[in-house]
């Protein structure tokens, strides 16, 4: 088991109700877990607790079976934030190079190997031609790829992504999804993805965690993402439509006017 | 990629050449009015008069070395401060590090301690002042730009008041002249002794800061992202602050407060090489050394009297900073 | 033969060189001597000093007095120059105002220490010796030594330090000058002895309280010389606290002045404040009329001869006598101060003081409304 959360609970200081209550899920090797839930339900909080930015009030995170109290205990877990404007306009190459810092000593500067890995990662993601541009000159989709590259540069076995498809146009949304599935299938990574879109979960993830106000549900994606659960957790009336083409099954949600 | 590297390399060599040129130029200039040939003779040990050799080797040379060190030190620690606090308006002066370190040094003069103890006192007080400034700026766990600057101004005022108090109670025969002279901010009485005293702390602090350039980049992304990338933002910040304060304190101990270096030079460096700290910090070092050497050259040659070099850096720095500030706000 | 000729030429040249070098070194040998300054430093100075720079304010005038001429004075500080222009120094040694004083910045300091020094500008003057005060030694000595400028450190305090300085000057300048220095010192001793004889055992209650103002902003003097002189002359310091500490160099407020209410107020020569400004309630915009010193017309501008008499000067003995005559007129009625001053100027400077010059020295115009000295 690559990554596990056992009975995690978190309450923001100064509030009484825990925002996350008895959360448990497991991330296996070479698999994708998607996390869904309404706005403000605690998806981002969960990511923060998972990556050690916030500390669990109760429960724990286990990485390869070992208990983790901070991000230092999870060296193989890399975080991909949502594409956002940056304070300083760094060059793309310098940005991706930052991903290597986990492997650098206290007072060391990036080595040739670090630079080589950076360039390789840029190639792999097909953005090598953007290397000399500054981040302020990129589109949303390109910037998101840069963040993915930065995370990949550290050589992780788990990627944690916070709503990667948001802010992207139609085409790029699916490009990112395809990329993630490829990274898992071809490079053996595991992924945890926060997403707003049940469609996307259905498309690429193996297991899903549904977060609700006082309850949560974890299981195989097609089982968890059902019409009843969408009604219960999202307060939305929708039907799953199946479609078949070229021998592949596609499922999509259609929202019904109640 | 290769092209990028060579361009950076070329700029580096040009800057270095500029510094060497400035330093050499400085050696040839001075109110004593030595002909260039005599300067060369003095350097080669063939001076015609004792005074020539003394002026070139014992008065000008240590002074130039010190201006290079102090200029580089103040600039790079200013750049480090700006980025640790993610705010281009701060500098060791604004955050009260300068006045805190100055107070420590004045305290040392009052207690008549040795030079090394002076630096330790300056460093301790400098760190204390940063700590107090930061604590004072924390309003409900959040630290904003405005609160940092305001808190820094308050702490500066506090330490400056303490310095004035020290001046008031200082003994006019043994302590006050030293304090008064020293508060002027000048390289006037520089000897090799001063260089020896500060060369280790300044170089040490600068070395640490230069290797931290990469980590400072990451800090600028925000604490959470930095943490998720695997560095400890809290301790990294503290390490940077201590190194930068060490450099600033050492500089202040020998020359008094010379302002504006830590604010203006990093900005110019950023305009020239971009925000990547792996390049910004070395650029600040080179630019700071160059600028300070030229400023001090003016300070000791423009008039028969010695102009305190802090006056010159302020005269040039303040309007320049106004220009920068408008430019940035307009962008 | 060719080789013999070559050898002959070579050896003649060598011999000539040797003779030159020998004579040169002979010239230099015995040219310097070592003197010990007030910090115990051994300084090597040329025996025949041609150029001295005296940075502490009074000492340019001392050099003139001891040497009998201003030729050796290469430079002084701007504050020294300011006093030169308004007193006997200019009369006796015209032309000194051309000296370069620009390289010393002493505007913000008191007592003759300087703020910053442009060492190269000073080195241009190629001084054979530079005099500085002990309090500046810590900062300035390293750079002066680095530049190779022979520096002699003098001290500041009371009459003793003045006399030590005079002796040192004599050592530096030569036998004749040492004799003059000794003569000046003996004048001081004479006055000192006279005062001790007549004032010894005098009860404190019989001593008037005295205060010296440095400027019109009610600033006091650096504690040291001026206080000691006033005490020696039989005055009681108004600025002495019950614990025995003297208020030094501070700007006092007027209430403090009222509380102290000294019998005598003396005005020094570092600023242009005058007794009339006090009598007419102009100074510091205050009402001085209730003070004893004003009621009795005991506010005086201190004389200025070769140099200001309030800080250390060659005429320190005359200051003592002047103050003694003020504070204890009955005890010193027989002392003719003007006569003593004339004697001093005749002996040391070979100058006959005219009536105008005497009036200038004793500020007859400024002291016109005060009780005349008997």
C-alpha cells in the first residue's frame, strides 16, 4: 500500500465542528484515487493534512506502511498545485528545477544531474520548447504542465493534484487527464486528485473518496459514483449515460431538471 | 540551453571586470594627488617617498578592500531580506536590523569591548530587532506588508532612541568621540585591522546566502508550496535571516550605518538578471561591491573634507528608489 | 689596455656611489629623535621640525608662543582658525588665515576633537608632526600611523595637562623652545602658588558660587579645565550636585539656572553671547533680572588674548588671576592684572600691548556694564 489515511480527523483552531471526520482511504500502487465533494467541504484541507502542511487531530497518514508526521517522512509524495499566477516571473526551467530541492543538501546548489533531470522531465511532458519562457508568459494549460513537471522532477511515486483541470479549456482538461493516466500506467506512479467533475473521476480513477458534511464514502469509482450518491452528496439530480465507440465504454453525467 | 549558460557567463565576467576596473581606478585616485606612475611604483615597492607607499598600500588599499566587502555584504543581505519576507520594500534598514545592530555596537563601545565582541553584540541585537519586528507585525497570525514595514519603523525608532540615550550618558572623553564618529557611517579611518575583523563573518555569511539562492526561490512560492516541495520554510527562513543579519552586523560594526544599499542594489540586480535568486544574489554581490567602491571614491575625493558615504548613498538611493517604486506600482 | 680602463671606470663609479650614499646616510643619521607622548607611545620625530599640524583647538597658539613664530604651523582646525581671527593671535602672527583647514570636520564636536579626517588631504601637507588629543586616539591613531604621519598624543584636563603638553612641545621643537615652554610653566606655577597662599584654608561659605556658560543656549562646558580653574581661583562650582558630580557639557534649562542662582556668571569665547544680552533679558528669551549675578552686575565675558582664556591657553595663569580678582577682590587688590599681562606679552612675544589691545583682550566693551575689576 503506497499511501493510506486512517481515521483522519481535523478541526480548524477556533471552530468546534471537525471539518474532516473519520476519513479513511487507501492508495494502491499504480492507481488513481479521486476526491470529490461540494465546495468548502474540506477537499483542500484533506490535501493539506495529507501532505503534512496541517497536522491530523486524530488518525494518521501512512506512507509505505510508515507513520508520517510531516512532509519529510513522505519523500516520494509530490504536490501539484492548481495553476495560479506567481509573485515572481521565474523561467520555466528554473521553476521545474525547484522540484529537485528535496534531493539537495542544506547548503548545496543544483548539480548537473539536477539540471539533466529537469531537462528530461520537460521533454517528457512535451514542454521543452517553453524552457526559457517566464511563467507570466504562459497560458493556463501550459502553466499547469509546468507544475506537473516540477512535481515529477523530484522523482516521486505519488502525485497529489489539487483540481488540475479547473481553469483549463475544454481540450486541455482532457489532455491533463490523459497525461495523468499515462503517468500511472507507463511510469508506475499513483495519483490522488481533487476534482469537481464526477465525469473525470469516472473516466480515469480506480477508487473515489466522496466527502460529505458529516460522512464520507470510499470505494471503487463506478460503485461510489452512482446516481443516488450524487444526489445525496451534491444535491444534484443526474443520470449516468453510457456511450460506446471504437470498443470503448464512456460514461457521462447528465443533469436533470427536477 | 547552452546559449543561456554562456550569456550568463559573459555577464558575470563583464561585471567582474567592472569591479576590478573600479577598484584599480580607486587605487589611483585620492586627494593626496599621486601621479599614476608613482602609484605603480608604490605597489611594486619602489616608492620614492615613504608617504607615497603608505598612502597607496596602507590607506587606500585596505579601504578599497573594505568597500568591496561591505558593498557586497550589504547588497546581498538586503536581497536576502527582501525575499525572505516576500516583499520588495523591506531591507535591513526598514526592518530595524541596522539600528538594532548599531545599538549593539554602541553598547560594545560603551563597554569598551574588543572588536570581535562588538560584532557578536551587533549580531545579537540585530537578530533581536528582527524578531521583535516580526512579532510586532503579527496581527492575528497574519503578517502583511504594511504591518511589517510599520513594525520595522517602530522598532527602528526604539533602537535609535536607545542609541541617543547612550550618546547622552556616554563619557565625553573616552566614549562619545568614538560613538559620534562611528555613527556618521564612513570608511574614513579604515585600516587593515578593520578588514581582518570583518572578512570572516562577511564572507561566511555571504557564502551561506549564495548557496541558499535556490531555496529562497522556493520560499517565494509561499510556505505551503515550499513545504510540499520538501523544505522547511520556518528553519530555512531563520537560517537566511541569521546569515543576512551576521553580514549586516559585521558591516555596521566597522563602518556605522550606510543606508540604501540593501534596498536599491537588489532591485537593480533584479532588473538586470531576473528574480531567480541563484543569479540574483551573485549579481547583488557584484553590483554592491562596484557601487560602494565608486561611492566611497567620491566620498574621499570630491571635497577636501570627508563626506560620510551614507550621505552619498542616500542622495542617489532615495530618488532612485522613488523612481523604482513608481515604475513597479505602475506595472 | 681596455680591461684595465673598464675596471678603473667601474671602480670610480662605485666609489663615487659609495661616497654619495655615505654622505646621504650621514645627513640622515642623527636627524631624528624619539619622544614619549602622553599615552606612553614612543614617537620618532625629525629633530628639525618644519611643519606641525595641531588639531586640538588651543594648541596652534601654544606652538606660536613656544616657538616665537607661526612658521612651523602648517595647519589647524577650522575652529582654531575662527578664534585666530578675533584676537591677539592675528595681531602677532598675521597671514595664518591662509592655512588649509578643510580636511578636518570638527563642527559637531567639542573640546577640540574632530569628526572625520581626510587623511590624504592632510598627508598632502607632509607634516613632520601632528598633535591630537587622547580621546581621538582610538579612532584616528591607526589611520595616521598607517599613513606614516608622526603623531603625538596630548592630553586634556587641567593645568597639569597643559604643562605636560608644553614640556612635550619644548622637546619636540628644540632647546630654545623648551626654555620658552619652561618660562610659561613657571608663570603658571607662580600664579598657582600665589593663589594657594592666599586662598588656602578659606571656608567654602566664603567662596562665591560660579558658573560658566558656553553659549547663549545655556550650554555648559566639558567638565575639566574650566571647572578646575574656577575652583583654583577660589570659586565654588554652582554645577556641583549634592553627590559631588559636576554637570558637564549639557544644555541646562532656565529653571536650573534660577535654582543654582550663581554669584558669578562667566561667558566663554566659543560663541557670541554677551553680558548685555543677560542684563537686557535677551539671552534665551528669559527674565534674568532676579538672579544675584545680574543684580550685582557680576556677569563677565572671559578675556581672549593669544587664544580664548576659557579653555586651556598659554595665558592660563592670567585667567587664574583674573578669576581670583573677581571672586575675592579684597584678597587680590594688589595684583595689577594689566601689568602682568603686559609683562607676559613683552617677555614671551616681545610685544608692547597698546591700550586698544588691552581693551580687546579684556573685552572692555562687552564688560562695560559689569562691575569693574578692582
